[in-house]
C-alpha cells in the first residue's frame, strides 16, 4: 500500500494539514467515530477546558487507532467539531499541547464550528479515517 501526501505548489502549504492524501494498493480503511471528552459513564471531563478536553480526546483516539492496528501515521482524514474555533485554535497552536500527528505528513483536516455537541459540556469532537496495509 502506498500513501502520497500532496501539497500543490500553487497553494499555500498549511502547517497543520495536507491538502490531498491518496492511497493506492491493497489496504484496510479504518473509520473512527467522533471521540468526545467523556469518561466511561459518558460524562464530560474537564468542563470548560479546551486543552484538557482536546488532550483527553487525543488519548482516546490513540487507543482506538491501536485497537485497529494503526498509528497516527496512518491517519489520512481528521474532522474536528468545536463550539469555539478560536479557543481551540489557540490550544492547538500552543507548543505545550500534545500533537500526535506527523508534522511532515499530517492528515487532511477540516475544522467545523458548531452550536452544540451531544452533551452541552463537550467543547470538541474529533473523528478520524486511517488506512493501513490490508
């Protein structure tokens, strides 16, 4: 299986995501449902704290990737839903925030501002698509 990360020279190379990712050859697609900042009783953790909720979500996604036989290097699509884009961008630009993606080959990514998630105390939800060898 071959993954190609493409950033056309005619477009600004974004520091946080690749413009295009292609996958060729025998492979396994892994779709990870939206991970929320919830505990094992589906209650919100770190109410009001974007950084702690983000890092909690990253930990959960890492566990799910591993369970599927994948790593963050296998992620090709990341979709982020948040109540406050500016607040989350501040956290994501903070150098002390844990960022598991490969800085040289980040996945494609979309950030979407929403009015509410499944619990009013959830500030962020992230889903992923990863691809590994079959």
